[in-house]
């Protein structure tokens, strides 16, 4: 967990408080959000897809419980751009 927190800090530092300005920064942010979501949910989000854009962060995938969906959103909210999270993870 400490490693992930350090990585999140480095990504946030690299791109500032806002959304990424380059494709490379966007890819780094997406990868960090995916790792954070999977770690927070114990890898219970299947087919996870993360998109970062001007509107914020979009989460897609599926999980078995609303609690898991909530954990995924919480993880994404802690990332740069996380003040605008659209959680489209399906619960089935």
C-alpha cells in the first residue's frame, strides 16, 4: 500500500492538481487509477476500464456488490482529476 501511495504522489506531482496535458501523462494516470481501484477492491472489479478526459475520470467494469463499486469510486476520487468521477461499474 505504501508503494501505491508513493506512486500516486509522484503522478500527482508530475501532472499537478489538474488533468494530464500529454498522452503519456494520461496513460500514467490511467494505469495508476487502475492499480488503485484493483488494490482497494481486492481485484474484484472485472473488465476494468478507466478513461481520463476533460470531464474527469470514467470507471467501467463489473463487480458483485455495491460496496465494491463504492470502494472503486473512493480509490479513483483520491487521484488527480478525482473530484469528477463517473462510476459506470455495473453490479451484477
